[in-house]
């Protein structure tokens, strides 16, 4: 004969106490880590800036080595890397183009006529 916990009140109480103890254990020893989104964005911006500069510098150095020129393409690569890095930081801070399937900003276009009409409706009730 199998023991069913629904039949015995002692087993039900034991089960409830075990669930409570497991819950307290999870709260104490496995706390939820809350990550600051600003910290993630800052780390990402820094990595993208450094990566863009290093990438531009390495590409410029490689082109200089390939063509036998002195630091001309190296400096051009660093300059393009700095521009690209700061553009990436701009995109991160403005939250532009970071979502999957991003197709551009889609905002409702408001004309001056629409805003004037909404203001003019406010005074219609008082005139009557």
C-alpha cells in the first residue's frame, strides 16, 4: 500500500514546512542579482569605443605595411575608429538601432494644425 501525503495531515504539514524552508534558503543563499542597465550600457560603450579605435588602427597599420607607406593610413584608421566609436556611443545613449529587427524610428508626425485644433477645443466649452 502506497502512502499518500493527502491522506495524512502530518505529511501535509511536513511538506508545507519543507516548502517554506526551501523558499527561505533560496532567498538567503541564491539572491536575485539586480544589474544596473546604465552599467551595461556604459561597459558596452567603452568596449565599442576601444574596439573601433583598435580596429581602425590595426587596419591602417596593415594598409601601411602592405603599401610601404609610413603612418598615413595608421592615422586615418585611428581617426575613422574614433569617429565610428563615438557614433556607436551616440547610438547606445540614444537607444537607436539596438532592437532586433530595427527598421528606423517611426513616430507619429504632428503638424502645427493638429496642435492648434487641440488647443482651440479647450476654449469651446467656456464660450457657450
